[in-house]
């Protein structure tokens, strides 16, 4: 199967961060990885193929015996969406009260088929248990107001999340139905559900577009494009004797990463320490480690080139993007760029560079946050894409292929520092 079709399937199976972790877990198990748990850190250092999950929505997988260093990729499992609070029953309609999760482009969520997925916590005889649910069917929509009732809508409209963006789930007789469907999906009675983390998602599936089939449009390309490419490369690359390969996919990037399972947490640091097995080994391995922070980049917009620095504007189809920011919102520096460029050249794939216009402030991402806990040379890269944080985003097929190629080469490599010389070993 082509990478783009595999990615479209990966995204379909990953409507929430919990499901992203489940999808990755299933691929890892199929590839011979076994789960280890944070309460038994000694099981991390046996040189085997393992993964560890925190909070149900972040995952770190690793393979190889503790050697020279760690070769790490980091991406994120979450995307901007709406969290379900409760049902709003009316005389005529049933709606859901929701709350924004992260910063989406509001209008892109209107007039689409939406669905609900997440997790429920249920009572059992032994205690409480978490069950993932995805109701699957397109059951909701957030309707626009007709232009006849809002003549000014095309002059720009500010959507209020508390009033304009509440989804319709049915007529008045739909009252109570959502939790019944969720309970049936979980295989329990609704009375057994104690609490939930449920989210809306765009129920449309990704597809290849472009007259030459060279683009694809899909929900959650940010950042499941990078999570998928990193996972594919991590599984496909042979175990290298020089370094331990590490695949980290964190939740909560869209809300600042400062959670128990986010990139700002102890998760990566503690996992790497456990793999190393001793403090001394950990310090010596960090010295020869490298990290790729993989989160998407803004490709040149076809209708708005003026928003970009004309000499640093990546394009769709131009290859993986290396992201630079003088104020270190992106971690890339000359050294990490040189290491990554060497790997990309060996993989036979070109790179392109991105910096924001000097008068614009861009976003930040996993790398700089993670570096405050695990301080290793890091590069910020991403797939070039359009419409970041829209309910439906667009990217290029060839860039995805390049990313898998480069990251596979990266996972087959290791770095070794000797004074001011760094050798990049195969
Ligand atoms: Zn992102």
C-alpha cells in the first residue's frame, strides 16, 4: 500500500489522541513490540523492542540496546477539536454543549458531518476501567446561519464558541441518545459510565486530490502526518547497534504541552533514563543523541504569497521543511541542520527551509519545550501543508514519501561527537 493511503487509514483510525495511541500500539505489536509499564523501569533496559504509554494518549516506543546515544523523533497525537461537556435538550432540537480544545479555524467546522469519539470510565467489580469509544457514524453538524438571515456574513463574521459552534445531534427525541450509543459502543449500560473524555471529530475521510493525484486532503494532517511517517520509519528501519531508536508521540501539543503526558512532562526524560539503566550511562548517551521534532509547516499559500518571507517560503511538493526561528521557538540551529541535511542527502531527498516573515510571530512546537527537559541537539521539521488547524487540511503525496525516506535513514544512523567534529554513522 502507498504511504498516502496508509496515512489516510491511520488518520481514520485515529479520531482522538487516545485512538492515535491505540493505532500506533497495534502497529507496534504487529511488528513484535511489547508493552512495558512505568512502574517497572528495569524492564526498559533489556535491549528489546518495547513501548510505554502515559495517560492513554502519549506513547514512547524504543528498540536497540543502550549504546552510544538515542535517535529520537517527537510528534503529537492531538489536533484542535471540540470537547463534549453535556447534552442540551430543547423543545425542538437536541444539541451538545462543547468547549474548544486548541485553536481551530472556526468556520471550517460548520456544515460538515461530525462524529464523537474518546474514552469512558466505567464501574467494574474490580474498580474503574477505561474503554475507548468511537460512535463511527456521522451523527452531528454545526449549521451555518443562512445568508438571508445574516446578510453581512461575507464581510467577515466572528464565531462565538459558546453560541455559534454548538453541534446539533438530532430532534427533540434525541435526548439521552448519545450516551446510549456511547455505552453500547463500550459494551456497557449507560448507568455504568462514571465519566468521559469525548470529542467531536470531522467524520469525512481523507482522499487523494489534484488533477495528477499529487495532493491529499484530510482531517488532522497536523500532526498525524508526522506521527505516521515517524512510526512507519521507526518500524521499518533495522535495529542499529550504535544507538537506541526512540519514537515519541505526545498529547496536548495543541494546548501548550504542559500536562502529565505532554512534551513538557517527565515522560521522555524518565523513559530514556530507564532505557539507559544508570545515571552515568544516561549522561553519556545524551552526549551522542539527536532529536527530530516533527510538526507540520506552512506551505506557500497559492492565493496569499504576501504572508510569507519570499526567500524562505516552502511549497507543497518541495520536500520536507526545516523550520528556523531566531528566538528559538524552533530548535533548529546550524549544527542540527547540518546533521539532518547529511541524513536527508544520504536518503536521496531534498529539504526546504522555512522562517516566518521577520514582522510576524509564528507558532512554537514540541522541540523547544522538550529540550528544557531532555537537552540534545534538535531540529524542527515538518510536512509542508495548507490550511493548518482547519477541519480539513491539504498536503502533497511526495513530501510524505520524502519524510518516511529521511526518517528511515535517520533511524538507521547514529551520531558520535569527538571534540568539535560530529560523525554521522550508518
Ligand atoms: Zn502540530
